[in-house]
């Protein structure tokens, strides 16, 4: 049986991916720096946790939450490309963070 907490968790995940998308659009157009690197890294870690949570087959009862597959698909369409871009950003700009730590 799903609870209000389950539904709230799904809404939180969707809010988080939308927020991450907004932050990404801002940061990806700025000069790389240590703060932006850490922000992207933190969002990426959190979104991965949300992805794991949403994609668990036993997380929600589809009878009680009939649009779950649609919501999962929507989340994945936003999440996967954004995560890939963020991963590339982190790998590409790792030297910026590494260099700024040695100063």
C-alpha cells in the first residue's frame, strides 16, 4: 500500500530533477570553478539516489499508483541526458578543481 510519503517522494524526485535542470543550464554556461563543480557533483549524487528509488520495481504498487510507469518514463527522459552531461562536465573540469586545491 502506498502512503502519502511515497507520493511525496515521487513529487520530490521530480522537483529535484527540474531544479537540477535549471541549475545545470546556469552553471554550464559559466566559467568552470570549484564551487560550480561541487554543486554539479552534489546534484548528480542526489539525482542518482532518486533514480535508484524511482526505478525499484517494488517501490510502488502500480494498482494504487496507475500512472507510475508514465512518471518513471518522464523522469528517465529528463534524468539520463542530464546525468550524462553532468558526468562529462565533472570529468572535463576535474583539473580546474584539482588545480584550485593546490593553490
